[in-house]
């Protein structure tokens, strides 16, 4: 099975989205200890 350019774009977008989410929450959790342990109480 060969992957086309569309397949690689979808795979790249998926990983970019996951990295973006990870960096967003890393920065948010770094603000304080309660942000880290309680996730900012967003629920």
C-alpha cells in the first residue's frame, strides 16, 4: 500500500494538531500548581 500526498497531509495535520494541543496545555499548566493539578477547573 502506497501513501499519496493527501495521506501525508492528513497525517501531518493530525500530528501538528496534537502538538499544538500539547503545547497549549503545557503553557497553561505551567502557570501555577493548581492549574497543573486541577486543570484550571474547566469542567
